[in-house]
C-alpha cells in the first residue's frame, strides 16, 4: 500500500504540529495532530490491487456503496446518447478514495463544473455540486464517469486530460474527504448488474457487462 502525493502536505503539517505541540506545550497537546496525521495516512492510502482486465466488464471506479441505479430513458446523457442507466456510488470518509477507469478507452469529453458543496446523498448533487466529468470511448461503446464534490469533499483531483488513453483499472483521480461518483452506461450495450445498497470495490466489482463480447486478460 502506498500514499498518494496529495496526502503529503496534510500528513507533514500534522506531523510538524504534533512535534511542536508535544515539545513546546505538553505531550498531551500532540495527541490531536498525531491522530489526524494517522487518519490522513489512512485516507490517502492507495492499496495495491491486481486488476483482472475483462473486455466484457464495466468495473466500479471507486470503493463505496451503490446509492441508486437510475433509468435515463427520457433524459439521456449528452455523450452516451440514447436510453441509459446511471449508477451512483457513495464514498464515505473511510473508503479508499482513489478512482479507477471502468474500462479501456480514450477520453473524448472532459468538463469541470464549479458548483455548490451540498451533502453527497442529496438527489440533485450531480447537477448543482462541483463535479468533474470524463467521457470514455472504446471501439464498442461510450460511457461517462462523474466525480462529484460533497459537503466535506472540497477538492476533486484529476490526473488525466483530453485524448489520454486509459487502461481498465488505471488510476485517474480522487476526491478529497468523501463524496460520490456517477457512471452512465447505454442500456442497449450494457446489462447493469448492481443494485442499491450493494458494496463495491474500485477495479474489482463489475457494475455492468457488455453484451456479446469476449473476456480479456489478467494484469498487475
């Protein structure tokens, strides 16, 4: 397990405060910054995962809980087009927060919306909250993945840009301090397999399966 670089400033600040408080004030004064330092080490963790690439699968981009599965028959996604299903994944402050590409594909759409910071469980957060959207295109289909900020998540981190090619399970960003992601898939191409309340693991859990394709290979 490693720690992503975005966590270094938080960890270093808490470490310095713990030393200053512990030696300058009282050892007990170091407890709070020390505990915060441990939490930031935990929050910014990036556990090693062996990703089994599967050309038929759309993997979960994040660890968390499926909040809802929504039909978009009358309000289709502008990039995916046609009737779609949207899977909303809620991440608590205790989940792994690095995000992974659900499939092999090239980024053909990228948008960043500066919005509000409402609680991630609210129905409208995908529209009014700050969010980052990417559209992935393969030779088979298009999907979108949206990172959404919440009441505690005030920073969306992206490590990709337009025309980047992502491998299935590859890290592409994170959201700091708990929020949610939305994955939108065309119903004509993908059978959605998850249900509300189900726990999912980034790069492991299959959200949906592409119809009539062949499986891929295993990778590290």
